[in-house]
């Protein structure tokens, strides 16, 4: 959009000097052209500061347009082998679906989820291949909270890694079956050496990840453990964000400046039975909430297929239309043929219609979304990883049941999809080029695994070695602590004598002695929500201090 077109779009009631307005707009256009976007952003920030100091009201919106946060020209180069990663991801998709289908064939009604993993597969695979670090002798690795309904996909990858075998897959949702099985959802009690965190109880994964990130910083600040290279990742669903616990502590994360925390919200726009926001936009709504809470927000909405269309959208007509479109309508575009989107979305304006006049209806229908495009996903993850001064959330647009076609891609029924018939399986096999014959398909819906001498297996393992080991993985290694000496408790063993003492008073004195012990004291951390003074603990404030990860910025009044 050039300066004149921008001027025409302004509210005429506010425009009193066309020439001056054009000069300002032309100046900003020149800055972007000559010095880049960052320089323009700096100047706007300086103007914003000037306006605040001089009490000039600045229009505010917590939302940016409904486009990717990272422009195409600022994307980093993709570091992996796209072809081999796609083959691996396709087989993982197949096995994830086969796990649920075969489980329900053997025991009708056992349940499971096919569609969630199909929507989040690219997000997971880019993370597994390039970001999620395992635990080694020299680093504790990353802590990862996985979206619970996507567990079949995690099991499928573990099968390709030869960490579990076919017998486990056949016993999905029957972890106590003879020979071993797999739990429905992530839980370390049910699979102690595999899952690190329980997540499927809606809302507990998000809030737990915040406190895990805070605890990691505490360990580092106290010198108890070096967590500087460790990050906490949480893969979450957009419907899950409606749980009170999901957003209940996001201001704590920004207040504590938890730059080690990275959330990825899988915005497939659907909950169990229908749209998350039929008449609204969950991505825009979440962006506003996280921006207001002080998070770094990265939107990953459109795939590479859309980049040439944005280049032709010189006056921003298409971007404006995107921002007006509600989620219920986006879902309609997913399930209808491309001609429907040509008529009802691009047909809103002749300028938009011209943008796609060179595309067939099928090409319009298959324009890829950001959450299914490894290049866009990698750029978002890289930007999140590089942000270290505050928590980051990636809002990734996906399609629930991606790849299932008529069996449930983008449809409201897709969450309940537990079985696929022969025709649906053949469509899935052909779309993702799975090396399974028609006869095999008819007989037992087979799992597929690369041999250890195949390049796909070698690539899979090389990437995990480069990142430190497998994810998820739980290791229990407790450091033995020496017990404090008897004299620490000496004054308490004889009682209080003639002088009465409350339980809380005795406890506080004992706590004081234990915290002062050179052997065990540094491991004792009183966590007091309130009323420390009521129980006589105020003496501990001066002696041991009050923890603040971001630093103490005021002088406490005792």
C-alpha cells in the first residue's frame, strides 16, 4: 500500500492537512526501503515514547494483522533434509493412526485420538529434529510437556527409534497387558521411564510448565544446578486455553522474566465437538491476552504457498479480509472445494480475485497453513529459542485431522474419529506415500518401521544424538543428602521446660537451625504464600532474604 492509498483509507474527520500526512507516510516508507523494518520500528518506538511524555494519546491495539509475525524475507534457512524428514514424518503419521485404528478393531470402544496428532505432526517433528534437547552427562536437557491427545504420534516416533516394539503398539491404552503396553496419555506413574510429565488433565500442563521454568531459574540462581542451557517447552491445544489453569499464571511467567519458557499452541480452531471460537478468532484473542501479559507472541498462520499472494496484495485488501474472517468460516473453507474459497473469500473484492486467478480450484484448496509448513515452523521455533528476556508463545494455525480427507479433515466429527475404512486408509497411504501394499492394507492395517540400515533411521538417530538423546525420557537420579548432626536438634529434644511454646514457634526455630546448617541448609526452601509474620518467621527475611529472579528493586520495610 503506497502513501496515497493509505491516505485515502484514513478517517476524513481526522485528516486536516493532506500534504503533511503524505510527507510523514513517505518518510516512513523511505526508512523501510533504505534502512529496513528494524530502523522503522525503532523510530516508531521513539515517537511513542515522546507521545507518552507529552501526554499525546496513542491508539493501541493488542493485535497485529492476521498474518505471520516473521516476514518471508526474514526467515532463516532451513537446516534439515526436507525430503527425508517428510518421509519420516509421513510414516509417523501412518503409525499414529494405525495405533488407534487397530486398538479399536481389537477392542471396540477403547477410544484414542487420530486427528490431534495429524494436526500437530509438523510442529512436533521440527521440534524433535532441531530443538528439543535430551539429557546428557553435561546438560540436563529440555523439559517438554506434550499435548496429551497427540500421544499416539509420540509412541509412533519411539517405535521408529526402536525404543518400543510392535507389541507395545498393539496394547495401546492397555499398559498393564502382558508383554507391556502404552498408556492413553502422558503420565510418569503409568510409564515411569518414558513420560516425564502428566499433561492431559486440561490446563495442568500449561500451569505446570510455568512453575517448572520458574523452578529451573531458581536452581540456577541458587547455584544448585546449571539450568542455563535448559528450556521448558509446552505443546498445548487452543481449546485447552479456555481452562482457568491454562492462563491463570501467565503474568507470573512474564513477571519472573522466564525467557526459558516456550509455549506452542496448536490452533486447529476445533475443540471436541466444534469450533473453539465460531464467531471470533482464537488466535487473535490469545495474542491479545499474551501481549497484555507481557509475552513475546509469534504467529505462524500461513505457509510458503501464500507468500506470492501476499506480494501481490499491495494495498492490503486480502490482509484486511483475513482479519475480518471468523474461525467458523475458516473451517468452512477447509472442508469445501477450492471454488468455494475462490467465490466467498477471494471473491469479496476484484483485487483479491485477481490474486488467485492463475490458480486452479484444487491449488486454492491445498494452500498450506503455517503449522503444516516446516520452513515457517522452523522460523517460529528459532525466533522463540532466541528470545531470552521473556516467555514466548507460538500460535500455529493447523487443520485438525490433516491428511484424513473425507474421513475427518477439518470436520467437527474428527475428534471422535477412531476407525478408518479401507478406502480412507488407502487415501491416507497414497497422500503420504506410505510403503504398504494393498494386500497388507486389506489384511491387518500394518505398522511400518525403517530398518536400521536405512537412511531414514540413520537420520532420525543422528538428529537425536546431536541434540543429546531421546525425548520424552524420564530418569530418576536422586542425590543422597547427609543427615544433619544431632546437635542441630539439641535444644528441642528436652522440650520447652516451664516456658510454653506453640507448635508454630518451635517449628520456626527448628527451621531456622536447619537452614543455617552447612550440610543441608541450602536445600531447604520455605515457600510461604502469606502470614509468615503470624507464625514468627519474619526473622528469616533479613537472615536469608526473599527470592526474586528478576532482582530486588525496592527496599523492603521490615
